[in-house]
C-alpha cells in the first residue's frame, strides 16, 4: 500500500469523526430542503469512517472507493449551498468556498484511482 491510500483513508475517517464531534457545524451548512439534518450528519459521518477504513483492505477497497465517490457527488448541493448562502458559508471567504467545491472533483478522481 502506498501513502496516498493511507492519506485518503485518514482524510475520510477523520472527517467522519468530526461529524460526531461537531455535528451542529455540519447541520448548519445543509440546505433547508434536505430533511433529517441530524440523522444525515451522523449517518454520513459513520459512512465516511467506514469507507475510509474500508480503503485499507483489498477486499473492501473497490466498494469503499465507490462509496466515497457517491458521497462526494451527493455532497455537491451542500457545497453549492455554502457558496450561495452567507449564513451557511461558515464565514469563509468566497474563494475558499469555490476551491472547496472544486476540490470535490479532485477527491472524486483520487477515490476513482482505487476502483
């Protein structure tokens, strides 16, 4: 295994853990038209942890990588909402929010390398 795989695994596992440490921050960035904010924050956090760990095992790497890709695609509305809604943007500069949105494409490609 190369260090890139460990890094991607760590990024998603750590992001998932933060869903449980700071759930209100994640709920605040969700668009109002998405129901069940709290449940979705915890579910997505758990899914990120499982997918991140799953990348480390050959038997689960394929499904974990595709799971990460699907999550990243599903998270696009949240990133767009943060960009267009000042209250949801966590007081971050617009260029950071744009970079964060563009980063999704890089993360999708990175996960795709392990499918």
